[in-house]
C-alpha cells in the first residue's frame, strides 16, 4: 500500500512512518521544509513538498495514494482558531480527493472528557468553544464514509510519551526545573490517559490497513495516571519537593491538569486486536530520558 502521511516528520509521524515501512508499505510524507524532507528521506520514505495551506499538494498526495494518514496540525495556540480553519480545509481537500475510492482516510483527534466515568470510543465530545471545532473536524473526516471513503479517527490521549517526547510531560519537567517544585493542581487526583508513541504508531498502521469505515478508535495504554503520581516521579528524578501549585503556574496546561479525564481503548483492542506492549507512562518516566 502507498500511504500518504501528513505530519510525517513530527513526533507521532516519525514513529508511524517506520512502522508502515517495516510492514511493507510505501510512504509519501508531506514536507513543508528542507529539514522535514531530509528527515522523511532518512526514514526511507519519499517527500512531497507542501504544507497544510497548499491544498493542491494535499489533493495530489491523497489522489496518488492507496490511503491517507493525517497527523499534521499547526500547534500555535496564539492563533488556534486559524489553525482549526487550516485543518478543516485540509481534511475537506483530502477527503474530496478520495471520494468514492474505498481508500482509507485516518486522522488524529483527541479523547473526550466524560464527567464521572472513563470515556470510551462510543462517547461523543461535549465541549464548547474552539475545542468543539477541533472535534467537528474529526466528524468531517468521518462523514466521508458516506461518500465511499474508509474513514476512521484515532483519538489520542493527553500524553503520547516516549524518548524525544516534546509534549505535555516534557513541559511538566521543564516547569519543575524552572520553579524548583514538582507540582500538580488541586489534590492531584485527576487522571490522564496516556500511550507510548510506538504503540500509537502500531494502531495507526492497523487503522489504515483494516479499520472499518466510520471507526472511532482510542489509542490508550494507561486509562488514567494520577497527575500527582506523575509529579512525584518527576520530583524523585529531579530531587525536588512535590506540592500542589496554582494552575496559573503551569500556563495553558493548568486547566488541563485539573480535569479528571480517563479513557479506555478496550473497544479498539477488540476490533483490531491491538494491545499496547510498550512501557506505561510512569515506567517510561523511570527510564530517565525525560531528565537527561
């Protein structure tokens, strides 16, 4: 299968591309810069120059493929609304290029928050504001299933961890170093779902290979790790005190840390026979690479 991957040189893409190649697939990765193109080439894939604003490149990449995995997103929280518009246009362009083909179209989204219980693949996000628009983009992709596209959404947890992770856990480590305290919000009982990046890559491969049209999948390794447990592990490795801190101290992460948001991937495991085998979040933190 020839798979077109946006975000191929990013954190998750750089795990998905080798996973696809190792399974015998040919990969074409969207590259917005010379460095991205070089990284894609180094993984054994082919680079297609363009970016999410270049709808012609997106249409061409999708039309010339046997399937698409859409991972790219402009993570500029100062202009998040503009990023959402770009994402929506990209999804619409690639979906239209796949219209009637029966080819897979797999996109990344996020797990929902369901107050009082663990979220499952059957839950619909109930949020307002800009986050609602992000989830609506995922629904746009799923609606292409009514036009002969094998569309699927892989919902990711708050933390996709592993060596080289540039995300929320790395931000928490940096905050602890800066403030001298490994902190958490409130009583630290709120839970984060998490998954290792290599388990995530495996799920994306299974999704593009055989997820039924309209599938909503959850990439979940840990259903819910207490934020306080994360802080205690960080404190132990950095030899720092562990304490509750004001949400404002964590910037945009503060409100997220305060929300209990466990999620399950049991239905995904049953559907695609996917089982996470990589270290969980705390075990991964204890490997030490976040503190090197």
